[in-house]
C-alpha cells in the first residue's frame, strides 16, 4: 500500500512565553524564561510557589463571559490556539468536505480546575449534591476536541488521546496515520493542559517531582544541569493542522513541513520513573525512525523531553547515545522546557511546533539555565546551552515521555514537492 503524504499547513500556540506562534518563537530563540511566582492562587503553604503560567490571556474577551464560564481553562486554551492555527492555514470550512476533517486532541489530565472547584464546594457544604450542571462536561478530557468540532462543524474522527506527557505526541501520530491511510483529508491536532492550581501543584509536590527553587524561579528549569531539582509546571496549548499533501496543494495552502514518521512504546518498568537504561526511550526513537524510513544519520536536531529531573534527563541521553552512536556528536539537542516549563499533555504539540519552526528558520532553540556541567553527560554532546544556534536543518525529531511508561516520538522534515 502506498501511503499518502502528510504536511503541516497551520500552527497555533498559547504558551507561558507567548500567546501567538510568533511570540512563542521569539521567546524561544531569545532564551526567555516563562517561570515566575504563581499569581492564580495563594501558595503560602506550598513547597513550590512558582510555575510557568499563561500570561495576559483574557478568556472573557475571547469567548464572552457567559461561554467562558461553561469551559474549563484547558478547553479555553485549546479553542484559542486552534483559532490561530485555522486562520494561519487559511481554512474556509464552507468550501471543504467537513466529513473528512477530524479533531484528535491530547490532554494528560483534562479539567482539573473544574474538578477541584466542584469537589471543594461540595466538601464545604451541608452534604447536599448541589453540583453545577456543567461539572461533568467541563471536566472530561475528551471535551476539548468536541468543542473544536462543534465550533467549526467538523464531522470526521474526533477523540482525545490520554497518555500523560506523551498525550499530544500521540494525537499527532494518530492524526498522521488516519491521513496517510486515506481515512481523512485533514486533522486539527494538538494538546492543552491547565494544572496550575492547588491540586496540580500540591499533587506534584507530594511526589517530589517539582523544582522548589523559590528564590530564583526564572532559572529553576535546568535540563541537564548538575543542580537540576525537578520540573517546572507549565500550562497552555498547541495546535497543528495536518493535511494530506494533494488536498493542501489543491487549495493553495502554504506548507511548513512534512510529517514523515511517529513511534510509540512502553517502558513496562515503573509507574512514574523511566527505565534506568532508557530502553523505552531508545525503542520509541528507533520506531519513529523506522516508520519514517530514516536512519539516525538523517536527523539534525532532537527536541528532547528533557524535563529537568535528576533521573529523567540521564535516561533520555542514554537512549539517544544508544540510538545515535557517534552521530550524537553531529546533532543538536535542546530542551525547550527550560523556557516553557512542562506543559504535560500539551508538551508534545508545543514542542513539535518549536521543532517545525526550527526546521523552517534554521535555528535551534537553546536549553537555557545551564550553569554547571553534570559529569554524567559527555561534554562533547551539543545541548545547545543558553544560546540559540543557526545551522542547516533538514529533519527533526521530537520526544515525549509520560507517567505510566508512555513514550511517543515524532519526525518532521523539510517539505519537497
């Protein structure tokens, strides 16, 4: 069977360092940190008092106050980034077969703020079940693609992928496969997350997963640095329009890049910790390369999962060394989580956008906040520390790994007709 070719024709982003794709990209290449003291709730009694929050986002202005109240922030974010991507792709759905356009969306947790608010209100009451009628439809993780499809009248496949921090990489892979198999012409794909609230920060603090560098939030996300002490929570959304090549050409779409492969695997090791030898990570990168009919020698840049945790970063580098061999010294590696924090279920999409833009502009975003070399890492590896680097880029790979041992990796290349 001959697969259809799949291209990227639209991008949208809402991130802690920019509320548009352009602002996000400028933040990345200029090494801007999105971390600051949390403003959305009182952190006095919390071990971690900072995060990478979305800034200057006006849900009421975007949606109207009445409609905004019906939606959890993770859905608000999804609709916002998707509107930018739809405009960027120049889509007029009245001229397209909407039965062949779908929405596959990733979210690791879904409506956590809604769940927290409703259960807290119940606990403070007299025991009467006076729940908001929007409680369940605001909270459930699958509701974001539902709202996107309703807004644009899209009747193709519609569902949510939930695989923790690999969720939106999985949404991209599922969308890619449906299109290349000829099951659809286009997908709105991506992910969103909104966990910066008492439950999200408190829950991750209880796991000892978050950085507690409260005296210097802006430098707290330190992937591959000797003094890294945990990840920094982030929030936001990323939307990517994936489209069958001939369909895109027929409507005169601009093309950012071609998606050529995706891999998935499981660590089958531990509930939250990665395999100590990086076996699952190595397997998923090889799977993505095989799917794309590429070798490690073809890759120029790897946007790594790189969360800034003591045990996670070394395992990913072990995996890359295993897969790439001596080619590891030729490629650039960077973790954009050093700037955005960890957007959990939205991370894959937001980082895929960074990878696509690196491909388009020939610039590798940096891994910021590097102060002290970790002797665990080969000093000859190019982690793109602190400063963006220009280079010729033809093919990029982006990794996402999640609690439960979920791994997903995607590959994009420069488009050639």
